[in-house]
């Protein structure tokens, strides 16, 4: 009988594959490193994506996944990670995929930050965009064996799904949610989203039907972010992010990066057209535009240069991989002896012998390799001793002693550890920052698959509250952290004319016109002086905001009632205000010296640059919160049918 793939005992047989190591587990499937063997000594290292048993209960999901995977299996292109096989073993559905060495774009950017490199080389960004375009062009134009167009759409072109290998090849992964018009594939329900929200096209974010031009928009986002170093769509929530995609005006790359190549900006902006009829109508068209740009500007966009960049960036990983090649060879040799009966699982007292760096489906992982069974190793050692004995006689005892003294040390075992972080905050719905990077989740949440055994810098922020910071040790399988956020306060400073006028806020006297520690929100300001009309104003301020008011009181008049000689009683109150202007205008907010999260009138608007916000005419409060929690506030005046540009100096 076939081995139960649920069992932790590995290596195990799984149909025609030998599962060697469990790589990862997600919400729908598990990933295994495996070896495929067949007649005439054929063997291949693959990645097995095994559908979790609980997902089998959803028949429509299984049918959809297998149908889409069968479509993906028809794709064979240098810029697409190939799907080799789709099938079932003892009631367990699986997908066999190509195994590649490299890392996805997200991992590359993180590694660059780790080694202090902040700017992604332009030539490599163009080469990656060329690879994405070429892979998409092939998939979009794919026909079935009868010549009928399949109309494949990936629907999840994102940094996690684009891998760059150490050979400089660019590969698109995870066509597992790809859509096609294959006869046996059900159409995706309208309104049901598939893909990562910050990389969706407007039509995809709205839940409309998508075509190949949606993938082109997603590729444009990646090109924008690689060449500017800034996220394009990063709202405070998924809903806010979708609003940015569907409703806001997008910034130009030249607004963010000085001396941005105009020809490349034209390519990015065309790929990011909201109206898909105005985008590139095919990925091949976008590929041609990028090739023309690289040629005209003499950009060294090549996989050779990209390979050198990757090998330099991940030099430590590659050094460990070279040291493990002998163990990979031993694994392959041992697999020949397993046949249809794989070796028993490794006992707890028999540690792994080595590791290799592997990258299945865009996730670079450390993969543990099991050595041959103990008895097999003993037999091999006996044969080796016999052969070496003759050699020692010929070469002499001196050479034998040299070998003993210079015996190489065994490769270091790398045991990956993962931990989960359970976060809760009062109030809930707070934004989470881990090691300076904002997460998409909000509290309360449990974040899995964090590197265990170390420390992580945690920061919790929420509009209207002081940020909370702490360093968390991830020593346990799950670490729980609960944070109570303190409400932020506002300050009011009032200057009066005449000097010395009485100032009250909410009925309490304010000495010197300076009030601190006020809760954010609305407050009533009253200024009065003998012989002057009383001034009243409803103040509205946010946390950490300082409101400045210059109040000049008007002298009181006491007119007489005609024919009576008695003074007219004039009720106190604020002077009448002119009518507010009507209409709407636009606001663009930027920052120099860094970036910050922007809120307008208390509503989060995403990170700078923020462009094309439609606001009613009049005064508005703009807040800028930096990564370390510092806040700057400003008041801007919007005029009808005009665009106001405001920049914070960080």
C-alpha cells in the first residue's frame, strides 16, 4: 500500500514519487520536495503540491483546482515554472511542479535591505519585467490541441509569484489560480476575488470579469515598485487598498524618483491605465516596448548580468549549496536502492546529514536531506575501507596520516524553525509593523511562519492613539502579545487681541491661552474681554495635533432703540461667517526625506505619495505619520476645481 502522506515519517513513497522533505504548509495544500524515478534510470527532483484532506470535502474547489492545474500543465516556457503532473494517490490530489533555485522578488528586496542595498538596479528591473511579459505573452496566446484559444489569465501576478533563479532566469509561478476558457473549467463567479489585493487591476478589485489585460496592469505595478522603490497601493486595510486602486489618481514615477527615464515612465503609465482599453492590449506589445527602451537607452538588461547580481546578493546561500552537492548525489544514489519500498523513517537519534537550498513555488526554503539508512552506510563504509587499504599500502603510512589529519568536517545542519505570533490590541483594528515593515493584517490576528528562536521588533499603531513598541522573543511555538493603546491628545494655542482676553475651552479657563492634554475631538473655544463682542468657535483636532488660533475681538456697540433712548440688547455670539465655497478640488500629498502614512480629516489615505484625492472645497486637516510613529499635522485649503500640492519635510 502507498504511504500516508499525512505521516511525518519521511522519506515515503507517494505514487511514483518519493517524498523527501516537507517544505511548507498553507491553507489549501502542503509542499514536499520529492524525487520522481522511472524506467532506464530516469529521475527528476520535483515539488509536490498535495491538496489538504479537509479541502477534499469541497468538490467544486477540487474540480476547479485540478481543472486549472491541468491547464497550467500545458504551459512549457522558460519564463514559467512548469507543472509536470496532476493526479490522485489513494484519494489525495496533488500537483507536481518544477523545482527551481532562486528567490522571489519579495525575498530579493528583503535580502537587499539586509545587506544595505536600497535601490534596485534599473537594468535588472527591466530584465525582470521583460521575463514577466514574455511568460505572460506565451500563456495568454496558448491554444488547445484543436487550435482553440484557452484565454488563460494568471490573476495573481505579484512579487511572491515571480522568481529569479541564480542563473538569471525569470519565472512566473503559481498558475494554480489561473483562469481559462477551457471547456471543462467553470467560470469564476463574478464578485469573487482571487489574487493579492495590492497587485489587482481595477476591474479585478471590483470583482468584474477579467482578461489578459488585468495581468498587464499587475506587471505594471511590479515595474513601478521596482524602479521607484515605493509601494503603489498600500492602504490601511484591504478595503482602503481597493479604493486606492479603483478611485484614486496614481502618482507618476517621476514624482517619486528624480531623473526617472521618460520613455520608461510612458511604459509604466500605459500599463497602469485604469481603462483596460487604453493599456497595452497584449503582453507581447509591452515586451516589445521594454526591449525598445533597453536598446535605445543602452540598458544592460540580460540574464547574465542578473545572474551575477543574484549570486552576489545570495553568496552565503550559494556557498552552503555548493558544500551540499555531495549529499544530494548520495540522496540520488540511495533513491535507486529504494525501488517501490522506500527506507524507514529517520529515527529521532539519527540526525540529518546536510541541507540544500531549494525554492519551490517562489518560497526559498532550507530543505533537509536524509542520508542512506544506517545499515546501508555501514555496508558502504566496509567496502570503502577495503578499497582504501590497498591504496594506503601503495602510498605509505605518511599519506594515510595526512588524510586522517585533514579529514573534512561534516556539513553543518540547518534546522529551520518557525513560530507564530498572536497579537491582540485594545482597541482592535490596529496596524501591525514587524521589523519596520507594515503587515496587511490588523489586530486581533495570529501571524504564522515567522522565524523562530530570535527577536522581532513589534510596533502597533492606530489613528488617534499613541504607538506601542516592544521587542518580542519568538522562543515558543506561539507567542501571545496583548497591547493596550493610549489615546492621543491635542494641544490648543490661542493668541488674542486685545492682550489678556479671557480664554475658555469647554467652560474651563485657559491660562496664557495654552491648553494641553485635551482629548482629540471637538471642543468649544470662547474668548471674551470687557467692551468687546464675545468670540465662539467649535474646534476639531486629532491626536498629537496642535491647533493655533489668532483671535481679534470686535469692539461692542450699543445702539439705542429709536424714540426710547434705551440701549438695544445685543446677544453675544460669534460674528457671522461668510458662506462656505461649494464644489470640489484635488489634493496631492508628498514627503521629502522619507515617506509617511497620510490621513485627511482622520481618514487614512495610504503612504506618500498620495495623489488626486477628491475633497470638498474648504479647510482640511492633513496628518503625516512616519514609520517610527512621529506625526506632523497641517491645514490645507481646497478651492473648487483646483489641485493643491502639499509636501511634508521629514
